[in-house]
């Protein structure tokens, strides 16, 4: 092969490899950018609805005889000024165990609470459901209402219980622990498990 043709061939190979290298470089750079990008929540935490738990200053307990067994309901509820558990105190909410993981230790506050103390789980200060404190040493069962056992609160995990009877549709309708307002609020802030 004459030297002029060899030089022409070498320069075309060099041009093609430089051209190919540019595409490979751009492809690698694009892949690195996509891999290193972190998906952000569609709603910033600051704009997500706030889930909080308030104590009730006053309330009335009613007995609903339409269910079997009779269910308790709370009416005329007045929330305290400040929440027992503020939104920023909640690390996450577990839908499967209906448990709030808290950064704040509320056990000293609730340890001696009994059935005469009640609470509301709220979204943007609007009650989604009410409940009362029900220590494990009480032999009664509270049907139709969420409960918190102040004795078994440990490791920052606040479990909300709800006594039900398998197959009882009335009680299943009364259980609002995983209401869409609550789960959507936690989902939008990235705290739903």
C-alpha cells in the first residue's frame, strides 16, 4: 500500500475512533448522571399535609347499640392547643402495624393515662379518628374505637390498636387507622412504610 493511502486510511481510522469516542464519552456521562440522580418526592415535606396526635380537652363518650357488641364513639371533642405528637416528631408510619415511629419520648407523659383520657389523630388539624388510652391491665375491651396502651409504648413506637371481631363489617368500617387522608399524607412526605 502506498504511503499516501496508508496515511489517508490512518487519518480516517483516527477520525472514526475520535468520533466514536465522543459518543461513548457522552453516553457514559449520561449514564453517570442518571444513576447519580435521586428521585425526589413529588411534594416537598414542607408542603405535605401534617399528621399530628392531639389530646382531647373535653369529649363525650357515646355507646352505639346498633353494633354487636356495642361500640363506643367520641363526640363533642375539643382538641388541646398543642399536639401531643407533632408532625416533625414522626419519623414514619407503618401501615401494616398501625405504628407511629417517634423521635420524641412521650411515655412519661402518657404512662398513667386511663380511659378518661382521649386523643385524636388529625391531618392538618382536622380529626380523622378519635381514640382513648386503654392500659393492658384493664380487663375490658374497647370496641369501635382506636386505643393506645400507654404501658406498652417502647422504643419510640406508638402503636394504635383497634379491637374487632373477625368478619364484623361494622367494626371494619369504624377502623380509620389507615384512612386515605393519613396514608396519603405520609406517602407525600416519604414517611409511609
